[in-house]
C-alpha cells in the first residue's frame, strides 16, 4: 500500500521534470545562489504559502513562518533569519503577513488550555490586552477575531522596528517594513499600511542611539 507521503515525492519528481522541460538550466541557475528582495514573516498555516499567494518563484522570497506570525525579541530563530535577510541578503522589504481565520489568534482569544502552545499564544494575549478596550467593544465574534488578526500584525511590525537589526539598517539604507493580512474569502492580501520607515510611530523608549 502506498503511503500518503509518497505522493509528495512523486509530486516532486513531476515538478522537477516540468521545470527542466521548460528550462534545462533551471536548477543550475538556482544553485548559483539567492538574491531575494523580500523577507516574509507569516503564519505556519498550510493555507498561506508565501510564494503561491504572491505569484512568486523560488529564489524571490526569504521566508520565516511560525504560529500566528509573531515577532518575539528573544526568538533566536526569527532573529537569525531577520539578521541574515537584512545584513547578508540585503532584502528591501520585510513583510509581516497575517491571515483572517487564524487558529492561533482565535485560540489566544479563549481561555482554553492549549498545552505547550500556551507559551507561544501568550504573545497574542498580550496584544489583546493592549487593545482590549477596542476589541471588547466589538460584539460580533468574527469581526473581533479579524480585528485582532490586524492588530497582531500591527504589533509585530512595531516589534520589528524595535529590533537593533532593523534600526541599524534604517540608518544605512532604505528598508521598508510592511503589515499585510491575507483573506480566504477572496484570496486577496490587504496592506494595513502600518510602518514603512523609522519616521513612523516607533515610541522613543524603543529607539537606540546609533
Ligand atoms: Co494562522
């Protein structure tokens, strides 16, 4: 009996053959290196694949994904990806992309015990608490969830701005940080127009003297 994982290997073979048929040098070209203009920080959700929903190809987007696209300043994984993308790959844009209907966001809004994930969702609960006045005033639960999805993206964009990595880059060059939200209802990405540079609303306490 064929296991379901074998479907992936067969899919890969078909994909590789198709690429080679279209361009015999496709993999040779990829092997030369990468020069992506974008760093994508998105949700791990299987329905939000960075390249697919943006119509981009291999080599175009450097990607970091975690549950509910959170930027945690002690997360060595995220910081390493961010540092490499900004300092070595010299990406021009860093994008935080959340999505409506995010299970991480919805779970964080409840008092349900999610085991080990509680520790991660705690970051979202802090976002809720910070904006509780606005959120508690929204009676429709889906609308409240959607608003928290947006506010979470806004806070994560600000969290990026609070890092030394981003602030140092701003001193040296034009690096834009974007906050986006993707929706399953129409497949479209909304630009929340949060913060694009150092002149935007980063509170003074978080600004390093550089
Ligand atoms: Co999600």
